[in-house]
C-alpha cells in the first residue's frame, strides 16, 4: 500500500510500517518504513530504508539511505551512500562518502572517503581521509600523498592503454 505525499507542517506525526513517496514536516518520526524522500527540520528514523533525506537535524538508527543531507547528522548502526553535513556522528555505521564542513565523529565505523574540517575517531577505518585535524585512532588505507601517487599511476596506465587502443 503506497502512500502519497504526507505533509505535516506544525505538528509532530509518527509514521510506522508504511510505504511512502514524499514526507515533509517540521518534526518527522518514521519507523519500520520505506520512503522515497523526507524533508523536515528534525527527522528521526528507526529501521527505515530511504532514497533521500534532507533536514536540519537527522537521526537514523538501524536505517539505510542513499543520500543524507543535513546540518547535524547522527547515524547509529546505519548505512548512508552519500552523507553531506555540517557535523556528522557515525556510531557502528558505514558510508562510502562522507563530506562535512565542521566535524565528523566516528566510533567503530567504516567509511570510504571522509572529508571534514576535524575528524574524531575511535576504532574506525577509512579508505581515504582528508581533514585539517584528526584526533583518535583510525586505520586509513591512503593518505593524501599515497592517493596522489595512486592517481598518477592509474592516470599513466589509462593513458598508455588509450594510446594502444588508437593503433
């Protein structure tokens, strides 16, 4: 049973066990649902699968989303394809790409590429970490020097193959 647009302007509504297209509102609490797009000031999700979430304050527990965008984002045992935020907190979570203007806190989490002003970590891992300041222990596969070297090598290999392909 697919629901249409849910508009919750001034009231708080709790949605549970629904299959929704678009949800808009000031305070949105969703649990055990699937949703295409959520927009709100304060969005709380528990066991939700979503395509796109946009808001000021986002909190997700045991949820998955393709795109998360918010000023303050908190993930607990969740996954996000792309996370764009002012400040982000990841607890036991995973994201391939995390971009934060301010601070990113990671606790027992994994990330592909993390770019942030400050990164605070505890028992976390990343493929590539770009930050002005890093606090804590993080296992990073590539620093900026090795990423630059890897890019140069891959660019050279790609260039050689494209030259050989033309002949």
